[in-house]
């Protein structure tokens, strides 16, 4: 293989549109859909900056069926004509030159003091990454038009005199599939981004026209962040909504320039919802950075001091963490500064030291005064946060217990008492019978097909999982053993134990899970408690059609030549009408008293058994019925029994 020469001629630089088209990830953070979305945001940011300066109060965004986008503002219009000081046309600087724009002197009080688009990349980078871009600007009594294709200008600047007194900028472009691997931006992205921008730019109306679905949505928050927090709280906050605002100046270090900062932090406490969002210069800070650290430090400090001063902590109790506060906190921070240090071009976090210190110090002082002057509110907050803390600590103890209980060797036959496995390792044929008690274990074990049918006995009435916390549930040997036998893990819904959500249906060791209990009141109750356990801890198994109930016969009708089995009163009556010879009728024995042949024929033989597949056809109705009959709603249960109990009296007679 010929070795390539590496010399002075080996070094080259990307020029013009190639700087973006060949390396979009450097500019937009990705060459996939996220990068494509960010290219849209760059144009939107410029329109927002113009409206924030007081020029125009409406921005129109249109998503077209061909994946092209139009953004129109009603501001002053981008200056596109000849620039004497630069000895070039402004349209070349704006759309063909990276790091060129009108926002670099914002700290001196010039245009765009609190700019969202500041890096001078947006219009140019998006133009370079487009299949085409059409620009139309109205200003100074003229309409200016430009056309670009794949980063190249077509036809220069067209300028026509108009009578229209309105000004503004309209840009219509299509992201290029040669640049991005995916250009089909979904409407959901626009709804999310536009709503956020409406929240932090109060009074600016955003109209989103979705031409794909033929829908139009208007976003406008007259009260900005405060109105948004009201919306999030939905009236279910247990404290008032607090708004903290300040405008100040400072610097990140002695050798750095002083800059202006204004911020607003709006928050309340609620047990129905919790949310934490940070915005800076209208950009949503997904990773937070400086304001996130400021808010967390200030709230933990202020609440911890109050808990100490009011002697709410127990002796030697650990101090709260921000997680305990966040569990009941709705907070939105909205800040603006004339100098901003972003982590990167995608602007998902800021690193300004002064911004962190300013927000942190002001919040600490404000909360101290607020807690002092509003003791009732402070007590509500403190008591709820201490409840959150102790709940979290209890959940952590539960976590340790669950991991201990559900970990260990895969050879469950040595760890689960009285479980009887089958020989086959093929999950597609394996069946697990969950049976009632040790006596049923014996008859089912003798009556089964040992090749593919396993048996798991349940000793007595298991714990009601709907009325028990995870700590109690996972101390119950029956439940833990059954979960081990299933092998698919557990679905955890507690907010403190979500990391224990180990469920994976691919690890399920059985094709069918069959609940097999006596056809009497006790058997039905045990069946219901097993179903409740599966519904609470592994509901996906029910949704996936893996759970069945084995119908067991109510009556045996014996003649000289044949034995018949009736599974209901109706079947008993029908069979008796057909039997013409002498017979004996008796209630079917419990599973433990059945002989193996009868067990095989009536309950275990796939050819002759009757299985009821458990499927929650209406999940919400099923959930409501479980909660009413087995949960903590005692009044609803009493009312149901009073109104519907007469329909089940025949079951009571069976006992």
C-alpha cells in the first residue's frame, strides 16, 4: 500500500458554505434531527430578538408539507443594502459570513441588549445548510429579495420600491437532506419551542400554522412566567405563587467587563405537580448551569435554616437535600444578561459566575424575609419538605431491601421453597400454575405434564398490594418468591424508587401464567389478591395477555359409565336435563382432594381445560374497580356493596 505524503500541502481549510454543509455538527451540535431543529431555532431567535426590542409584537411560523419552514416577523427588517464601513453588502455579511451581525455591541447599550441570538452564526449557518432559502425584507420604502440554493446566492439582491409602510422580515427555507440525516421536523417540536418562547417573552404573540395537519395555534402569555406557573399549578398549589425580580450589574471576575443582569424567579409548592425550568435570554436551558446551581443552593440553605430554627428536625436527623424540595416545587427562572457565557453553540447551559452568585444571594435573602413574615406559609413548606425527606429515606431503605431480595443466583429452584419447575427451557411452551396451598401443589404436581408445566404454591391469603407500601410488599416472602419465579423483574411507580424499575418482559420465564384456585369464596379471594399483586407489580404481563385464570368445576355429575363436570349453575342444569340414567351429584372437591386424572382432564390438559385470559379492555375502569374494592376508599366500597351486593349472594352460600 502506497503511503500518503503528509507535508505543507496537506493542510487545507473549508471555505464558504462547506464550513457548515460538511460539518453541521460543529455548528448545530448534531447532523441529525436535533441539529436540524436548532437551525430552525436560529432564525426564530432573530425574530424574537427584534420583537423583544419593541419592534413588532407578533411572529408567524409556518410548517409546510414539504418540510420547509417560513418565519415572518413585523420588526424593522434586516438591513441588506450596501455597508460603507465594511465595504460590502449587508446581505453578504448576514447570510454568507459566519460571526457577523448586529448584536456584538449589546453590552454598550446598542441594539439587542438582551439578545437570544448572539454568536453571529444563525442566519448564515441556516442558509448554508438549506436546500433553498428565500428572503423577503420590507424596510425604508423598499422590498428586498434574495434567493439561495445549497449555500450559493442566485441572482444577487433584488430591490423594488413599494408603497407599503409596514416593515419586517420573511424567511422561507428548506433544511437540506444532504446536510442533515433527518429533516422531517415534527409539529410537536414547534409547539414545544414556541410555547416556551411565548412564556419567557410576555406580550409577544406567536402564531403557528401547521400546514401538515391543517391546524393553527396561537401562543400568548400576557403575564409571562407568572401566568405559566399559574397554569402549571392549576390551582392545586398549597402556597401562594411567589415572584422574585431584580436588575443588577456585576462581573464574572476582576479582569472581565461589567455587564447588566435582570432575572425573575417564579415558584410555588404543590403536591400535584413538580417542574423546574430555566431560561436565559429566552433560550431554554435544558441543563441549567448557573441559575440551576443558584436556585438549588438558595432553597436548600433557606429551608434548612428554617427547619433548624423551628426545631423540626429530629435529633441527629440528616439535613434535607434539594430532591426533597423539588418533589413539591414548581419553579421557572427567566434571566437576561448583556454578556453570556454558554457552554456551547446550542445554548443549553450557561456558566456565568456572577449570574449564579447574584440569583443565589438575592433568593437567600428574600426567602429568609419571606419565611419570617409569612410563618403559616413557611410552616406548610417546611412540613411538606420534611415529609418528602423522610419518604425518600424510607424508599432508600426499601431499595436496599428489594435489591437484596430479588438478587442472587439464577437457579431459583434452590431459592424458592416448594416451587416445582418443568423440564423444558423453551419459554414459548412453558406454563406456570400458581395454585392455592400445599395440598393443591400435590394434586397439580401429579396431574400436570412435567415437560412444560411448573407449579408455584401460594400459602394462605397473600398481601393486598394496593394497600401496602413497597417496603412491606418486598418483605413478604410469598410475593418475592413469586417474582423470582416469574423472572421478569418488577415495575416500580414510586417517584423515589424509579431506578428499581427492573421490568423486562423478555426475561419472563413463562408463556402462560395460570392462576388456579378453588371454586369457592376463599379461592376467589386468593385469586383476586394474586391478580392484584400482578396488576400492581407487573401490569404489563396482563396487558401482554400472559395471565390466565383456570376455571375449576363446581359440580361432579357421576353416572355408571361417565363423569361430567359443570363449571356453573347453568351448566349443571343443562347437563342434568340430558342425563337419562341414574346419577349422583356433588359439589366438586377442593383442588387438594382431586385425583391426578381429574386435575389433568379438567384443569391442566390444554385440549380440555378452560382458561380465561385476563385482559383489562378498559384500563381506567379496571384501575377504578381495583382501587375501590381493594384500595383505601372505604366509603366507595361500602356504597358498592350496598348497591350491588345482592348480585353476589349466591357466592356467599358456597362457603
